[in-house]
């Protein structure tokens, strides 16, 4: 009945930026909405044909803005832009790391705004067509929506009242479950935005790890070559020391010693770089663990939504059964009214006959 949020709303563009909101008191100063740069994403809902801008910081939604044709993204500096959200009664500001990122976000904002305008025009054309069909249709539906006649007999009136009470109870239960499903969809949306951010970071880390592994292999080869060169120079120094006067001068020894020290310093620097790359590899494994946790939480949310959908289906089935019972009860009441009308008519005829007999 309700499609999963993952299937319904998909990210189409993302960028990292520092998020700000206008001070609601002064309407002039900016208040930081995030301590560091966060991912700001454009989402598209294919079911409702709606575009939204969403940014999540931790477990809190920093931006949840539906894009409308009246919105405008304004560049106020080389790396900062802003737009107003009349529904949230606020102004959002984004600070980017480079001017190119700001330009890309502004172009995507304009593209999404134009798409939202086209979607609204199509929706309005569809509403006009539906209105024309409604005006041309017969007005029998309004008669069907009127309340059925209430009998003065206690039995049918009591049954009708119980049917209407059950209808109201089932409707309220259906609204409550729909609200729970909406809250679950919001949580699932936050988890999906977080998962999208983790996937983006994961791809960057994978690329950096591949590059680092290639560099490590190259540095290992260089390290082996340096070690061999160091051993060769050590052997030369030992030969020079052993042969004393037959060898080169002290100046040559000093140069060899200096070359050995430089090679040892270079080896130490390469070891430090290898250690840094190994620590980055550990960070990559931690990011993978966080991604797996986010996927697990998202699956749990999907299972919860499935359960809510099942409960709504049961509620709708119960509501349909109640409506059928009410229709059956209305039929019985109408039949009882017809029988009473016949009895009343017969009694009236009997009374007139008795009056004529008495007059005679």
C-alpha cells in the first residue's frame, strides 16, 4: 500500500558545506546549525513528484526543505550562498570549501527549482481536468453521503449508533497508525541520508586506500634498494677502514658517512609514512563498521514499516467489514420501515371500515 521510503525517495546530488540559519530575533546574524561541514543532499520523491533539500547532523535533521518554484538561491560571496524557506519561516546559509562547489550547488538548485515548477504546472492541469469531470458527473454521490434516516424504534437505532461508533473508532485507529508510519518514514529518511554520507565517505576512503597500497608497494621497493645501497656503502667504509693508508682520503670517508646518514633519515621518513597509511587503513575499517550498522538500522526500520503497513491493511479490512455491516443494517431498517408503512396502511383501512360499521 505505502511503498518503502528507499524506493520512493532517492538522492540525486550531494555536497559538503557548513550550514547556518538566520537569527529569528534579529533577522541579520547567522547562527551555525552544525559544528563542522555536513552533507547537504537533494532528494526526489517520484511518487509525489516533489524535490527536497535534506541535511542530517548526528540524529537531528538540520535542513528539511521542500523546493518550490518561488525559491531563489543567492550567492552572497565567493564561497557562501543562501535561500529562504517560507514554510519553515527561516533563511538557510551554506558555506562551501571552494567556489566551484558553490557554483555546482547553485546550478543544481536552479535545475531542481525548474523541475519543481514543471511538476506544479502538470499537477494544476490534472486538477483542472478532474474538476471538469466532477462538474460533469451526476450528483447522486451527494445523496449517498447523506445520513440514513433514524428510526424511532429502539432496536435499529441502537444498532445504527453502535455501527457509527465502530466506524469512528476504526477511523481514529487508522489515522494513528498512519501517523506512526509517517514518523517511521522520517527516521528512515534520516538513516538513508546518513547511509548515503557513509557510502560517499567509504568510496573516497577506498580510492585513497588503493592509492596508498600502490604507494606502499613502491616505497617498499625503494626501501629495499636503499637498504642494499646502505649495506654496500657500509662494506666500502669497512674496507676503507681495514686498508688504512691504501684507501681514499678522510674527505671521502666523510662523504660516505654523510650519505649513510641521509639514507637512514630517508628510511625513517618512509617508515613513518607507512605507519600513517596503516592508521588510515584502520579508520577505513571503522567506517565500514559504521556503514554496516547504518544498513542494519535501515533494515530494522523497513521491517517496522512493513509491520505498520500490515496493521493498516488489517484496519482497512475491518473498516470495510464495518461499512458492509452498516449497509446491511441500513437495508434491514429500510425493509422494517416498508413493513411498518404497510401495517400502518392496513390499520388505517381497518379503522375506516370500523368507523363505517359504527355509522351504520
